[in-house]
C-alpha cells in the first residue's frame, strides 16, 4: 500500500475489498496524505488522524493474489529432535502471571475508552465515486467540446443525519438522492444528499448555483449559475462522475431549468419578478426552441405531453398547464383551479406527482408566507390543500415528487423533509436536513 500500513489507519483491520463484512469493503483515502481507511471508520471521526484533513475520496484496493495450493505426493520425513522437558511452574508464579495479565488488559481498556469513547458507529452505505481531478482532466473535457466552457467544481463530503433512519427506512430510501441549493438566494452552492444514509456531497463553484434538476438517468444535474449577486444567469450541466460542468445556454437571464423525461431542458429567460419567455433546449446546447408562452418554472409532465408553469397577472401568481405540440410549441394553455385556503393568494412553484395525475404547488398569502401545499387532479378537477405542519409548527413549500409517491419539500423555517403523498394529501416521512438555508430541491428517481 502507498502509505505503508497493513490495515485501516483508524481500526488497523484488513483493507481487503473481499472482506465478508460488507461495511469493511468500501475503502477511502485522505486527499492530502493518502492514509487509507474503511469508509465506516472515516465516517466516525470525519477527518484524517495523520494530517487532520476533512476530505477523502473512494479508492479501489486490489485484492491479494490467491496462493496456489501444492499437494506433495509423498510425506516429508521428519527427523526426531532432542526431547524438551517443560517443567511446571509453582502455583504462586502462575497467580502472578494471571494478575499481571488482568491489570494490563484493564489499563488498555481504560486508555481506549478515554481515546475513542463508547459511540456506536452507524453503518455507512456505498459512497459515490470521486475520481481525482486536475488540469489534465479539464483539458480533456475542453478538447471534446471546445465551444462550450468547461469548469471544475470543488467537491467536499460529510455525513449529515437529521435523524438516523430505521432499517425499514434505509430499504425504502435505497438509491434515493436529493439535490438542492444551500446558502443565500443569489449566492448558493449545490448539495447532493443520499437519502439512504444521509451522506452529503457539497459542490462549490466559487459563485452562485441554484434551481438544480436531475437528468432522467440521474448521472447529471442542470442548474443556473452566476457570480454571487449577479442577475444574469447561464445554464450549465454538471457531471456527477467527475464534477465537471459544461455551460449550455448563455446570454440574458436564464432561470428555472427542468430536465424533462424527453431529454430536453425547459427553462425561463427573463426577470424572476415577472413573466419570462419559456424555452426548451437539448442538453448539448443545440435546438433552442421558444415555447410560445410566458411565465416561470416550466416543468414537463411524466408522460411528456404537458407543461405546467406559473404566471403572474396583476400581481397574483397562479398555475397554468399547456399541451406540448408536435412542433415543440405550447398550445391550449389554461389556468387551473385555485384550492380554497384561508388567506390564500398565490399559487407558485408547480410540479407533478410521480404518476402525472396531479399538479402540485405551494400556496402562500399576499406576502408569500407559506400556507399549504396545493394540488389539482387533472382528470377530475378536484382541488386539495394540505396545511400539515412540521413538529416546530412550520409549513411546507416547493414539493417535488419521485418514485413511490415520495416527495421532498422544504420547511418554511428551514430544512428539508421527505413526505409521503397520497392523492392530494401528504404525511411526514422523515427530516433529512436541518439547515435553514436549504431550498430548491429535486428528487431522483
């Protein structure tokens, strides 16, 4: 091994990727000094014992070669050696040995408790891949696409359990990931969270990155980007395999990207405070189409036939839906009904239920204070308003739903939750973050 150790720097156990214990199969190394750890051991102390570095990356350890078994056809003769007589020690001497051993074990145990405490290490699932980055990678990416700028994100990782999930929850959330913005509006970073184990990857661009949306295969993210405080945003695609970004749409203020199931990206170009022109574009930045409607937050239905968006009229935001024509233009646009809720004025931030039967959205008062999660069943026109609150009394906002009617929603006073959706109603499943500056989340799959 590169660091000369025979095992994990933390626990000194073997670093054999074929170990029978699943938690010991995943190996990471310190990005600064190269010390190797089991991922579960790194998760325990969150930094390198050698140099104090807080970042690690996954590595592959080549298993030891299998030693061939050779069977001798004839027994090897053994020459008798001199006889050695072992004389028994006195009982007093034996008692001394026992007491010395007992005292030694007690001292070692006390030192270990003082050094490490008695914390139980929770199991850690597979870490996402984090390959080495450097100028050579950037040059290769740029060479493949010379007309589109390619930049690198600085990825850091941490474990963040808002509440440790049960075994049943970990099974339910297996493979489930959430991407969101963390920070002030107009100056945020992107964070990818593994809902199964609470492991976070923070992607820092050195500027502002917001409104992320998953690609259909979950390997890439589209988001809007700018310098902190700068009003003009471009759209970029981030590859999770190498943390490299490629700008696809520039010029003007490009906001609200949504990566549709038809592998086109729907977005708005214009002011955040008013209606903007709605567009779609291919992920490689070609075939830019003006959709023929104005509004904000366009989002494609799961079946690819309709687009929901929000539109302001005389200062009031409401939800609209239109059919996506064969030429890529929106036709037959109509405003959907507004559910009844006390003090309700605005309907904003539309999205779709996983099966596409509902349009879901946030309902707020005139000052944009969250009141409820709204929903309209398109086939019947039935309206719903769910005003459930978190344990601290805060309302939910901006729902986005994935498989199994499991949705992610922001708590109005901070933090993200997973919600179970049943028709137009919801129930709280689990809080996944507690940061008051987490917002704009999307869920995969």
